[in-house]
C-alpha cells in the first residue's frame, strides 16, 4: 500500500543518504549499569550493543536534482537511468551482507538509514512491482530465524517520477520513499517509542526534501536507554542540516534521563576541518551538548581512522572511504562527558563492511557507507 502522496507536475524529485558499523572484546564498565560497553560475545549481560548502517538506496540522485523539469525527455532519461542503477545494486544480495553483521554481533538495537521503498505504478497509479530495502533486510532475518523485528520506522522524502509516457500521460511511474528504522532484538524490553520528521527542510517546488528520526527507549539493567536513529541533510544544504541538528538536540533528545544514544549519518565530517566541503558544525555542536563520540573515545588500532563514506555509486572498485560522517554518540545523565572521554577503556567500536571479504558474491560493496558497531 502506498501511503505517500503521489506527486506529478513538470517537476519532481529525489532523495537521501547515510550509514554506520560494529564491535569486539569484553570490557568491564566501571559505571554499569548506567552505561554499558560493547563486546564480541552475544548475550554478555552488562553490555548494550548497537549497530548503525546507511543501507544506500542504490543509485545517484544527483542527476535528478539537476534536471530541467520542463524537459520531459530529460526527466524520462534520468529516471530510467536511476531505476536501472537501483536494480543493478542487487538489493537482496546486499541485504544479506548487512544481516551477516547483525547475525555475527547480535546487537540489542540497529539503526538503519536510507531504507528506501521503490514502487512501480501503472498509468492508473496502481502498484505493479518494485523493491524495498527494509523488506529485504526483514526477509533475510526471517530466512535465518534471527530474533529481530522492526520496532519503529519513519518516512522522510517521498516522490514520484515518470518512467514512460503513452498518449501524452505517464504510463509507468517510479514512486520512492526514504525511511529511517530501528530493529530490536526480541528479548529487549521496550519502554517507549517515538518518531517524526524535522521541521527544517528544503523545498524544490512541488517536492520537499524531508529528513526524519525514530527513537526507541528500552530498559537495560534497570536503566532507560534512549536509542535514536536519524539521517541529517547533506553538507550542500548546511543551513537546513543545522536546523535539523538543533531540533535533534533541543527537542528529540532533550531532557532524557538515563543513557541517550544517537546512531546514524549526520553528514558532518569529523575527519575534516572547517572550510572543507564535507565539514559542518553539527558534529562539534553535539560534543558541546555533552555527547561523547564512541569511535573517538574507544581504543583501537593506530591506523584506524573511522571513515565510513563513501564507496563508488555503482558499489564496485576499491574502497574509497574518506569521510567520517556516521556516528554513535552517547550521553548519560549520570556521567559527565569529560569523564566519559577521559576513560578510553569504557567503549568499543568497529567500522564494518569495508574489507574485501565483506563484498557480496557478485563483487558489490554492501553499501556506499561502511557500518559502525559500538558501545
């Protein structure tokens, strides 16, 4: 069933991107159960493990954004190329590699961004086919009998573009909808959930670029853990991203007791300096708000950089990651950020999906983002 509004005029639009990661050794937390630490053994009682992954929609939306929307031929050519790229990205095969990471680590919760749904519509706007990244992940989880389910999801940008015309009217269209979602391990005790779209957004005439968030509050060892999945706007629209970051900090996670975890693609490069095209103030603003960057605080190999973005759009070739824009950020109402950051042994974090043996059987990277597993 299509719940998003179908848009067709001379103009239409496209979408979003992001991702994250994985974990390792057991470390005894000096502040458990207020804050737990990641480990590599599923079922360790004092650890709260998370995994964040940008699934990647499968194609480059850039050409769609730069269209002359008065040129029907250009719209048809660009939309067909985009849809062809999405299909070539082999969503079922890539979903299997993502679920491999979940299966290996068995995190308590998983943040998924860019969990796109694609629906083919005929001239009467009836569904005649499509692809769904979130459904592909769910199907792979079900096939393996893994104890995971979608706890909460939220739609973001949605649009419809023509793939074919007949008699002066669209005869085949592509509807696509971006989503963020949280998976929970079924033994996790849910206390509350919430979801929404950011008010800060960007209008492109008949279509508006929208970003979203989802929050799942669970009980872990008697302490509420608020897990927020989100994907902020790109650096090219930095003022919009700044507005979304303000909402995230001052509305979505404001006043939460216990442990608050933000996991997702913030599109703010912690590996770059001010003035770089990939840099925005967002990352620094969350550190100033008392959040700790788990990757920056966790001990790790000296050569590890934590970069997670981005592979080539076609997911082929060598790894080309050079931006650190996917994060797991933690704040505890009981522990100061200075204390957290000064104790590197309290956290573990691992970038995943960036090694040659992580490729799919047909040679594709699982996503254009590496994932991040942590805590």
